[in-house]
């Protein structure tokens, strides 16, 4: 079992949850992870870029500004926002990632001393300096499933 840990959540986890997309077991696992947020058993982080990306894509998909703002407010109230700077970006560009956004997220996780990244795109984090787990793997690792 993993003791108290810190986790950076990838943008796709928020989008999958908010839009109820992906397969049923995955959504259940994501919802179980979000239930842990209420208990503050884990230090939860999100990058500033994930917040802006979520707002843009949720607004575009739902066309509901009030709902989108409420969801972003929930994130802002329950997650530690991980900022990054020029150095973060430059170091991220040195990682062997095909997606710059994922590289910045991985480098941000590393700089924040995060234990895990939770993502549904494990293949994109093969070269991550921080171990990436999908929601089901994370819950198993923390014995929360």
C-alpha cells in the first residue's frame, strides 16, 4: 500500500469525468479517485495549462458557460495548482515526448516532487520522469479499489 502521496492529474482525466466519456470501468475509477479528493487523503495537483485547456474544451463541447465555470471552480477549490516557468518548459522540451503538453505536464510533476501522474494516455508518458498510472492502476496501488 502507498502511504500519503501526491498525484498530478492529467487533463484527459478531468475531461473524461466531466463529459462521461471513455469506458464504464474507467469512469467508475475516476469517480472513486475524485471521491478521495473530498477526504484529502492525497495531495492533488493540476497544472495551470490543464485548467485552461479544460475550460476551453468543456465550453466548446457543452456550450454551457455556467456549468463550465462551476466545474473549473470545483477544480480550483480542490486541487493545488502547479505553476511552471521558463525552465520547466525548456526542460520539458528536452524530454523525448511526441506531445509538448504532456512533456510540460510530466516535467511539472517532476518539479513538484509528485509521486504519480494519473492519465488515460499511458503510452504518452513512457519517457516521463514520474511514473504514470491509469485510474484503475492507481486505485489498485493505493488499495482504494
